[in-house]
């Protein structure tokens, strides 16, 4: 064979691009984002914008320091997506400095110190979330009950600006615990799950998103809508979401059946916390999840299983972010062990045996 | 007929409509024909004519250069102007010996071998010999000498001749037109090949995006009990031998084996037609149908051109170029080769000439891999392109080999689909080249070691012989000394 390969084909290319892919994910996030902006009002909008802008600035800063051109990296949508997902996993009324620190953790630490787009081992948004949660547990669990835009209880524009960027105090009686947090606290006080459940929004409200939680993760239905869009446009495949939710649901249901007083049920786990956001948008992050389908199933089951374990036994009420990071660390190993079977070869890589023909 | 699923693949924009309805038209005889001596895989042919010699249409110009080779014939009558080195349609752009023929326009035929009266009663060896003598090679682009492939029946028990009418490459419609316009001839040729192979059945596989060809071929095959026409899904690379065999039989050809080991041999429709011409009329391979298309061509067409016509002749015949093309391709856009220029001749394996605009090639600067895994999902060979490319980028060619880069058929699907526009196939071709070079190097060092060993043994033997001789001399001298000594002693005493 000649070493003289001038150019290899193909001489046609699908109209795919990183930008288009990222753009689709952002579009898929829109319904849930819009709903929660309405639900949590002006402060949430300021928090959301602040996080996005800080992430873009952090990216620009890193590119300048690394003496790389700003474009196309800044415009390919990847950092916008990181910022967007980070914002969605912060408390809706998180102050500006939380957003800033989150952006630094996510973009500088998790992405650029690893070598930039495609090189990072850990999901940047989740690094941001977990680093913040560990450093500022109070601020990171300061959830609020819904104060829809336009309702009497909603904070006004100016007041909201002050809440996020200044020292304006929050309106009274707005703080609320997330469902997972409430169940966990009650359990630690000896109240069985069966009882604490009565004080939570019913499952319908949970599915719709009318419950306290991180900015973008409350509405399971709208997140599902976005996830279906991603599936339909083949940005993601069913493997990771199904494995995450399936394993979480099965584990929770099994244990709930054994001891309903100690373990919350499968549906509750599915509709609480970051399950839908995590299954469709975070665990499916291309860079940090396995590239093979078999690997994705294993990885998804790992995320779902670990989420349940952490929620149930660890100190934190929510475990999705930790579970994702733990499985991120395993991704290279999973990819190594779950390669597809090559054409004409056994799973071990030997040529297939030649069967006798009759 | 039941079909079996084939893993992976892509659905490129086929863009066949530009020439699908363009009936085959003959190219007027150009002023000169340029016939490279190597238009096939294997040894180059050896010229048997000289400059200044007049030749007739169909006359042998160059003899097969070995068991895997193919002769070259004069596509028309005329004068051998020269035998010179000339750029061939090969990506390397390297020059190779080429016979230059100036047609005299008289189309005077040479004496051809007689038709084989009843091919289906003939000895397969006779048919193979005829196919070999007529210079027929795989016309789908593989250019492997067809006679060699027809000999597979001597060592394998074959069931099926799979006639490949999938034509899964975008743009190309030459096989489509051939099937629509010359269905009987194609089927006749296929059945002759099946007979030569000892295969009882002919299965014609045509992609679903060619409904007319499917219909016409099915009608032509209706009366033939041994022929089945099958509609296969339009899924690139359906036309890849092993994948087509899987779709039809459900069986996967083991690595390093041939489809013949499964009882199936695949031939292209254009080859079938050429075989028929050779067997029924004694006519060697002199021309072929080429799809001339692409956004830069004024009037895309399917042109039947004599071998050796310049690509520029065909392009001019199609109204020339409307804009400077971004890329001119020999073959289809997925697996075709870039053409170094338009001043290269049509060769036996050239199914398409595509002058593509920048909008059509849609090349973009490559970006970092986002590990989306699409290349893994679509690879029809079950490989992991993203990881192989990562190894090759680090110059770890052996790492890429462990991941199976040599199983890659260079179908181009991964590069085609990659959202980061990474030239994956380029990486793999590079790695395969390096590995082939290494294997050659290993063989060479082996050969050198062997030679050295032979040389050393000879030296050893020589030394041993010399030592033996020396010892013998020594012994003789000692013997003599003893004798003289004895006498001496005797004398002294
Ligand atoms: S398709 Fe391209 S971007 Fe996606 S994993 Fe493969 S090489 Fe990376
Ligand atoms: S790795 Fe090779 S066989 Fe697989 S899609 Fe790419 S070019 Fe085709």
C-alpha cells in the first residue's frame, strides 16, 4: 500500500456539527426552563442569566490564557450547555457568588484543567454542583416554594435583583425543603416514610413540577418532553435514560416492598430530585459517558443504582450528581471492557468459527 | 425472500436523481486513448505491441503479467503512438506505463476468439480462460481479476452467485441504468458466471431506491427458475460484499475468510455484462459505463466510454464544468479516490467521475471529538472509530491494530457522520499503510535473516571443512613425523 495518501474520502459529509447538536440539547431544555422561570420568578431568571454569563466569561478567560482563538469554542454551544445545566441544578434563588463559584468549578476546574472540550473526565456542571454542595451545604439546599411570576407572593423585579446580587432578604416563609430532603430529615427523627409522605405534594404535582427543588429539575413531565425530542432527533439513544431510571425504579420498588416505613417507593424516587434531568440531560453527556451501547447500559445502571444508594443511606438527600461523577470516573474502564463485537469476530476478537454447511 | 438485518450504516443524501433517468450514451471516439498497463489488482500487464504498430479493435495490447493480472486490449482500431509513462487515476498520482493509441476511426475488428456455443454445457475452466483472456476485472471498483474470482468454485462448494446491484454509493447510477437497459444481458452473464462457479442459484440484490431496476430485473428473471431478484434496504454500505452476504443469508463472514467459505461469491452487474460479451461474442473488455455527475458538471450523464478516454473528454461531452469543482472523484463520494487531474484516462474500475462543489463535499474544519459515540453506533464493522483514532493520533499504531483497525473497510460512514468533522478514515488509511509497511519490513528482515543464516551456515561448514582438513593435515604430519621420528630415533639409536 502506498504511503502517499493525499486525501481520504468520503467526499461528502452529513449536515451534522457540534454546534447543531448542542443547539438541539438547549432547545430540549427550553420547556422545563421556561416553566421554572415562571414558577420561581425574577430571582430565578437573574440566577440563570448570571450562571450562563459567568460560564461564558470563564470559558473566554481560559481560552485567552491558553492563547487559543475564542471561536469556535465559545460559539459551539458546549459552554452554554454547561452553564445552563449548572444553573438548572442550583437552588432557584442562589446568590450571584454561588453562580460565580459554580462557573469556576465547572468551566475552569472540570473542563479546562483537563484540556478543554472532549478531554474532561467529569461532567463539568456536576463538578460545579457537587463542589458547591460540599462547600456551601446551607446555600445549596436553600430551596423555595413556588411563587409564580405575576402572583401576589412573587418578589418584584428590583427586590429580586437585590436578592441575587445584593443583600435584600428573602420574603418570609418562602424557604422549603425538597421532597427528598424532607423525607430524609423526618426519617432521622424517627418518622417513617409512610407518614412523612402525607406532608408532601402529591405525585401529580411532583410530576408537573409544583414542588421545591433545584431550579431546573422539578418538572419531570417537561424534562421528559425535552428528552423525547432528543431521542426523536437521535441526539441521544434510549440506553442511558432507561438504564438510569429503570435501575433506580427497580431498586426503590423492591426495597419499598420489603419495608415501606424505611424506604420510599419507586415512583417517588423517579419524580423527586434530579432523576429526569439527570437521566436525560446529565448522564447522557457525551464527553463523560461511554461511547458503546453496552457500556452505556452498564453506566446508566451504575448511575441509577448509586443514586438510590446515596439517597437512601448517605448523608445527602440527593445523590444524582455524586452518582454521575462516580460513574464518570469509571467510563474509561467501561469503554475498555464493553466494546462492540467486531464483524466476523467473536466477542473476544477471534475470527468466528466457520460452521459446516449442509 | 427473507432478509437479515445488517448492523450500522448511514443514510447519505443519495443525489442519484440527476442521472437516474439519463439513458446510457456512447462517447464519440476521442482523438487518443491512454491505456495504463495496470488497471487491476495484481501484477501489471506486459505490452506486446510497439510504438508505430497498427492495431485492430479488440487486439491484445498487453498480456497478463502473472496469475493475478489482466490483459489490455485495443478499444478501437488505430495506431500505437507511444508507450510512455503517464499519470494514472490513482490517488498517489504516480505515473505508470501507458499505451497511447490514436484511433483511425475505422473501428476495424481484429479476429476474435469464437463464441462459446453453449456456455451452460461448457467446462468452467473454458469459461474462466475466456474471461481471463478478455481482461475482465471487477467493475464495481474492486478491479480484482474476475477469472481468479470465478475459480473460487474449484476449492469451495458454492450455492449462490450474489449479483451486486446495490449501488449504494451516492450519485452513481451506471449499474442502475445497465440493469434497466440491458437486464437480459446482465442476467445471462450472471447465469454463465454461476455455471462457471458451480453455484446453483443467482440472487440479484438491488437497493430499494431503484424501483425501476427492481421491476425490470424481476420481469427479466421471471422465466428463470434459478434467479431471484431481491430488494435490499437503501442503507450504506449495503454493497459491501460481506454486508450484502449477511443481508441475504444472515451469515457473517468470519474475519480473514472469504464469502466463498459461506458458499457465496459476489460479482458486480457490469462485470456480468462483460462476461456475457466475452463468452457469447468473444469480445474483450473495451468500454464501460461511467456516471459523470456532481454539481459542477453542466449536464450529468451516464456515458459509455472506451477505456483510455480521458476524464476531460467525458466531462467536455457532458457540457464541461460550470464552476471549478472543490474535488474531482473517481468512483462514489464515500469510497472513491480523489483524481489528481482531469487528464487521466478512464480505467476498467471507474464507475463514476464526480466533479463536486464545496457545497456538496461540505467539508468543515475539524473540531475536538465530543465523544458522541455516533461513529461507534454506525460502524458496519463493529469497530470503535473514536478510540482507534485516539491511538493513531498518538502514533500508537499497534494500539489501533489491537482495536481492529485492519478490519476497517474504509467505508467512510464514520467520517461522513462525525459532528466534529474528524477525518477518521484518513487516520485509518494512514494506520493501515503503516501496518502494511511494517509487515513488509518484517518480511524483509526475515528474508535478510534467512540469507544471513544460510550465509553463516555456509561459513560454518567452510570453517568446519577447513578445520577438518587442517586436522587431517596435522594428523598426517604427525603421522609422518612419527614415522620419521621413529626412523630418526632408530637412526640415532
Ligand atoms: S463521531 Fe466524531 S465526535 Fe462523535 S465520537 Fe466519533 S469521532 Fe468523536
Ligand atoms: S471505522 Fe472503517 S468500517 Fe467503521 S465506519 Fe469507519 S470507515 Fe467504515
